[in-house]
C-alpha cells in the first residue's frame, strides 16, 4: 500500500484535508447557489458576504485594531517589496532595513530603486544563521523593514525590534497566523497566502490607514494602498477563489484553538524535530538556537554530506514525506512546519530520520 503523504513544502504548502474537501464541493456548487465558486462574480452578494466574513475572521484572529485596514491584493509578497516603499517613502529619509537573508535581500534591492536604504542590522557575516542583535538606526527613517520569519535560512524574530518613531513594515509571508502578534506595533504587514493562509494568488496586507495617505496620488492606481482601502479590495476583479480558500483556512483555524492554540501546536512540532536533531549524531541544525524558526526547520546531514542528503531526500519521498529539499541557495534539508501540518507528520518524519540514521551510522 502506498504510504500516506505529508507535504513539508515551503509553499505552496500543505492544506487541511477538510479545507480541500469543502473547496472541491464549492468548485461545483458554491454555498447552494448551483454555480461554481469559480463562476461567482466578485460583485455578487454571496461573494461580498464572503469577503466581509474573511475580514471579520482575520480581525478576530489577529486582533486587528480599528486603525488598520485588511486588504486582499495580488502579485505576491514580491510585489509588496516594491509597493511598500512606493507608498511609504518620505522625501530623502532612508528606509532602515534589517537584512536577514534571501527575501530581505530581494526587498532591499527594490527599496533601493526608489530611494536610500540603510542596512540597520544584518546577519550576513554569520551566513544568516543568526539574527542581528544590534541596530544602527538612522535619524528619521521613512520606515523600518524586516521579515518576521526567514523561510530559507530557518530563523524567526521572537520579539520584534522597536524604533522610537518610525513605523515597522514586516513581510510575514511564512509565519502569519502562526503565533499572536501585536498588530498595532506595525504600520504595514504583508503576506502571500500560499504558506499559512491558503493558496497562491492572494496577498494579505494589513495597513495603518493613516500611513496609506503618504503615497503620491500620481503613483499607479493599482499600486496605491489607498485605492484598495477605498474600494474595499474590489477595485478590480479580486482573486475570488484564493479568498475563498483563505476563508476556509480561517474557519479551520478558529476550530483549532485560534492563533494561540495553533502556536502551542507549532511549538510542540518544532520542539519535537529540533530536540531530535540536537541529540542526533547524524543530523545537525546550523541555526543559532534562540533564533530557530517554528515554521521552517533547516538541517544538514554529517558535515554537509550532499550525497547522503540526496539519498535521504529520495528515501523520504518513497515513504511519502514530500518537499523536504532545502532551497537551492542554501542546500541541505528543510522541513516546513506550517499551521496545517499535523503533529503526526513530524512524528512520522522523526521516526523516518531515526531509521535512516541507524542505517547510515554503522
Ligand atoms: C515565499 C516568500 C516570499 C515570496 O512570495 P511570492 O508570493 O512568491 O512573491 C517572500 N517573502 C517570504 C518571507 C517568503 O517566505
């Protein structure tokens, strides 16, 4: 019999079975309307109700204050790398960026196209295995930029740095809704949906309404947060199916203890894997212990034994453990442990790792 499959992919990522089952029914008949969710107008009453419900659920789960607006955008986190500075740069005042790896590197490149970017903290000299501890803020930055979880390097901010005056802008693509956050501390949070919030095609943005007014009205209409605030995310055709999947994910999350409940499960999953790795003679986690991500656990075999790692990945796949290959830029192995990944998946992975270890530590 083929083994049960567990998806450890970094994104698009695993989804709960019941979300997929509900979605498959809605592909044929959306909420008893007799037509598919894919055929449903973004201007219809049923869809507008779905949009409002999704906003309400996000507001409830993340405790979003009234000062902030929730937006459903497209273009992925990668478009936000440009859209955020386009909207939030203040004349000649730099962006202070905290550089923690691949994705902040891409964001910094986009910021630099629009104005000065000052790297106020960097993990580069430590190969991004630790997060910066000291910050060299500029006088009056336009905003401070960071990524809350570094998907590729396996690090995660446990507490967020605070600047005395500038708003904080955070890419939370790979850990949104995985733990409680204080939204009021952020001017802007953005996240692609395909890791913790559903499927590809949707980008969530949560923005302080006042901050959105910084943008010049001459900026491209689609790239102004203000446009989407004024039109309630319906300026143009919204990514209806991806919003629907997000709504199912939020239902699932509410039934599973909300953000606090999922955080304790996430901590349990991460501890199980990291504790196993730390006592093992074969596997090694290169990441500084206090900076380790609960969402993406990266590890190596032996002294970066790439041949044995390839063998590991092939054997894992045969046993139904999918998507464990590290990012090409980092190599090694990465287990993504997003909200929807059940504890039993990590238990199965650890049992496999132990068998593989016994076979190769002769
Ligand atoms: C995956 C990821 C991105 C890229 O998201 P896209 O939707 O492909 O643009 C950006 N930032 C982080 C932290 C990510 O994990």
